[in-house]
C-alpha cells in the first residue's frame, strides 16, 4: 500500500485525523500487503458525491481445504478511523452477489465489527479478520453461469454449485418481522407480549454484544419459541418493519447527565446500522429517558419523524382510560382520555374522540366539570410505576397497530415542534394515529393555563438537557 502517491497524500491532507488514519493504514499494509490505497468519488444515498480514500484488494478465504480470493473495497470517510469504513464486495462480470445476512443486493457488507465500531479498540485488520470468518461460513458470491473458464483463484470457483435461490440466507421480505434490541427484563417482556398479540411472522431478539448474558435470553434459547430468533448480531434485524429499542447501557457514573450520555453513546453505535438494515422500518424507542432517547434516535437515524417514535405515555393513557371507566363514559360522550407531554410529573390530559383515522379524531381540553375526574384518575395512577411487563404490553400494542395498519391512536413520544405553539425541537408524548407508514400527529388543542404551563416547563427542561448531550 503506497501512501506517498500525490492523489493519496492530497486526499489524506483533508482528513480530520490524518496522522491517526495513516498509522491505521500502515498496520493494514503490514498484515495485508496486497491491499492498495487510491482515491475515488463515493456516491451517498442522497446522490451526493465526495472524493474519499479507498482500499481495494482481495482477502483470502478458505473453504473445504482450499484458499480463494474475495475481492473487496473499503471506502474511508474523512473522520476515519473514528468512523467505520463503508465495505463493499467488488464482483467481476461473471460473479453474482448472494444476498444474505452480511451482504445486501448491492454488495454492501454488514458485520458486527462495523455495527459496534469504537476506535481505537476497533481496527481495520480486526474487521478484515471477522469478514474472512463470516464469509467462510456464508460465501457471499456465486457464478452467473456454469460455463468453463472461470478463474480458479476466485471465490466463485467453489460456490458455483450452491443453490442461489435458497431462502435461508436471504433477508426476510414481505413478512411481518419485528426486532427487539436489548436482552434485559424489558426486552424479554416486549418479546413475549408482541408474540402474544399474534401479528408477527418472525421476531428477532438481539442482545447488545459485550453485555452479560441474561438468564431470560438463555431460557428463550432453551425452550425455542416458534418464530423467535436469538442473536447478538445486529444484521439479524434486516428487513424489520418495527425495531423496538429497549437497551439501556447505564454506567456507574453518579450524575444523571453522565448515565444518559452513556445511552446516547450506545445509540450512536447501533442506530445508523439498524436503519441501513431496515430503511423503511419504524423505530420504537423504549430506552430511558424515553423522550430524550427518542429525540436522540431521530437525530442519529436521519429518518422522518413519522418513523421514529417512543413508547411515551401510551401506558399511562391506557391506564387512565381504564381507571376512569371510559367504556361507560364513551357511550354518552364518545370521548377518550389521553395523557400527553413529558413522561414525568408534568404530564397532562386531554380528551379525544373515539375512532380510527385522523379524519375522525379531534382533541379537546379538559373542562372545569371533567377536571376533578381527571385529577382523581391521576391520583389513582400514582405508585403504579413503569414495570417491565406493563411497558412490554404497551410496546406490543403499539407494534400491533403498526404491523396491522390499524390506524389506532396512541399517545407516543413524537416530534412536538409546531404542535400547540411549541417552537423548540423536542419530543413529547402526543396522540398520534399509527399504521404501517408510521405516525400521523393529531392537531393541537388549547390547554388550560395550568396544563399549558406544565407543557412549557417540560419543553424548556428537555430542550436545555438535550443541548448538554454529545449527539
């Protein structure tokens, strides 16, 4: 690998961490001398282009006692090595990409080492080693035809006999697939509750690597529930319609800001990968604090706000409706109670019409005659808390509405900017209609001075706290 050519030197001079990047490249050169460095224009998903450094070459892959060369290409962003390479296969004219767990139809490579990249612990040489191991287990290329004359030094020489139409290694398509990321108590509760709803064809539970294995995860593996897959690999989530994040990577720091920052850092490693693997899926956030973490996930995912929602006050809304015996009240008034705002003591209630679809839904403030009833309901809610099983049931209800395109209204964490005069970019629980295309927020409503003050206090508090985080 020659790092002294003029094009390479010129592009390296624009990299933010030039000296660290050169050290990393020199290590690659020592271990993989056949990999070359040059420059090129990389086209991003938004069609923009940028000149970047790229590594091109072959990695040796062993199969049935023989060694083959696998052609790859690694694009290095200008923040390398603190951001992972963009890894691609470079199939020749007679090669066919075998779309599977670690490779998509365009040859983009997805591996745990990329999903959990954390320099300096993560290195390109370690990434290539994992790539070799994974591709020895699941060859990513095949022959377009069985004709003679193919290069015996290429991986195609041994995968030409494989059935490329086998579905075992292909991403799930056209099915109701849900992935739950986080193997703790809440993740387990979400899995069991979602499966109980019966609207899921396949559910994947992914425990975050480097965390102690939960006994519940082991039990799921032992008893082997139908349609449930256990994994530590984010790529198992590919093709999900809903991605539920329950993971909480709390540190031992004492300050609230520090422990939330730990969660933010964890999200930074996993959210972009989840979105790449399931670009049309809906992110459903249940990690705490849910309003902040939903905001973080939206920022890091670059998705539309309709596709990033939090569990928010959905549980409180369902509880309040039950406590107030709304089923009887609805017969005469046609109204249902919704809890909105921050998941804190500042949450408030509004009334909404019962029905599905945004055309039938309209919010109204709590009147002086109904306020005592609402206050009594809130008083009865105190002390119930957010237990894992209860939140899991709430998550399942939200997931069910999305998968079945039910168009049911839920009070979920969503981008509140523009609702009821809110000018700040914050996430709060608001009534939203949920379906397969995500969320549709209901129109705002005029609140009482007391409730409006609570909402504004939450907006200010969340906005100020968010500014302290390193996103």
